[in-house]
């Protein structure tokens, strides 16, 4: 294994480790919001997912994906690296799907993003 291979392995590990820490941070922020700020999020009711739950879900997904990247890069395990690549491809497809959905329902998306902050500010004491 040459110097470039070793350097690439450590760069992949470093970037995945940074994103791993960001995933832990997202889970922590989501948990903090869920526990301490729940009285401000009660106006949504039970029909919608709160922002805190979405942050926790995104944090868990980032954590799982980067775990495979870190461990696969460190141990040079091909199975983990293939799983990492597959998960990254699925995340990319999900991002493309969300972008297309927002583009198709652009009017509804703009309406919700403009009226939601007004409803939040009106409901606060």
C-alpha cells in the first residue's frame, strides 16, 4: 500500500469522524429540544412530527452512515465500505427525491414556509 492509499484512508476516516460527531450533535440538539422545549411545540398537536424528532432521525442516519465509513476505512473492510457506498447512494437518492418533490409542490411549499412563522409568532405568549 502506497503513501497515497494511506493518506486517502486517513482522509476518509477524518471526514467521517467529523460527520459522526455532527450526528451525535444533531441527536443531542434534538433530544434537548424534545425535552426542554416541548411546551413551545405543543401547538402542532400529534398529527405532525416535531422538529426535534426530525433532527434525531437525521442524526441517527448520519451516525449509522458515518460509522460504516469510519470503520470501513480503518479496518479496510470491503463489506463495510460497500455498505457505506450504498448508504451514501440512498441518501443521495433521497435528497434528489425531496428536491423534486419541493419543485413539483413549489406553491404549497412557499405557502407553508411563509405562513408557518406567522402562526408560531402569533401563538407565543
